C-alpha cells in the first residue's frame, strides 16, 4: 500500500526553466568567486564548484553530500569552504531569491501535497540534494509551498547520495520511516526520478516523454485525484 509520497521539486512542483535558471545561477555565483578569491582565481573557483557538484553525484557511502562537496572544493580551489562560507551565506540570503525570474507553482501541485497530507500519508520533498537548505527553501517558496510543514526535505547537508542512485531513494524512505515498497516517487525526470522503481517504489511520471516507464503517469492534478482511490482500494 502507499504510505508515503516523494515529490520532486523542479519541474514537478515548481514551474522553472532549468537551463535559464542555471545560467543565471552560475553567473551570480561567479560574482562570489571574484569576491572570495579575486578575479584572477575566479575560473579555478568556478571549476571547483562544478566538479564538486559532479563529485556529489557519484557514490560516496557514509559521507554527506556536503562533506563531499567541501572536500572536492578545497582540493581543487585551494580554499577551505568554511573560510569563505559567509560570502555564500550572503549569496543565498540576498542574491538567490532574485533569481526566481518567471518561476512559479505548477498548477495543482499544492493540492496534490495537501491531498497526500489529508490522507495521512508521509510526504518528502525529494529534490536532488545538490543545494544547501537555504536554496531549497527559496525554491519551495517560489512554488507556493514555503508555509507547509513538511517532515522531510532532501538537501546536501543531510543526504548521502543523489538521484538516481538507489541509495538516495533508500535514505529518503528511511527518513520517512516507511519501507521503500510503500512509497511513491512523483517526478518529471525519467532519468533521475523514475529509477526509484529499482528499490521497489511506485512511480508517478509527470514529464513529457510518453514512452517513459512508470507505474502511473499524468499531471499532479491527476495524482491528487488518484491518491484517495489508491488508499480506499489498498492497491498493491
């Protein structure tokens, strides 16, 4: 039976042009690189950031994504992240919120989450944990979800794997205290989200590729209508 629902954020709950957003995000981060390392070292810092993100995407058992990021950042840039972190804290507090651009809630996204909560299901915001909590909180606010008290939100501080690694989905299920087989992963990315099926989760695909293999497919509005029927019929 379904006891928990994992919701991807970008493209699932938040309507966002990721390519455009990431272009603006990295351009803004470069300003911080110049501030902390000087213009002559900015390229090295940006390379360190991008390679540190890639390192988080690789398996690293028993280490948080943040620990992996920090180690790789220091190795490549030559600076300990803790020494320059106040500048990044200011960035996430003051600059990151200005990057919202044309982002906004996906129609029906809030209703889908509220339906799950009303049914007594556990809910996780299962965004790929390559960002600190501050960045995820801003994106939840852009999605119109910032006021919801959700028990699990995956960020790089707490997670020990990224999507689509099985360890990511297993850890989220453990955080919810629900067997993976009783979870449903909802997402728009067939490569990052749908591999939740590999650990026994049901999947609900809200993306645009019609040939994607998933337990269910449709919009988040369709999901809100489906959940009560699943609970009532105890579909397995």
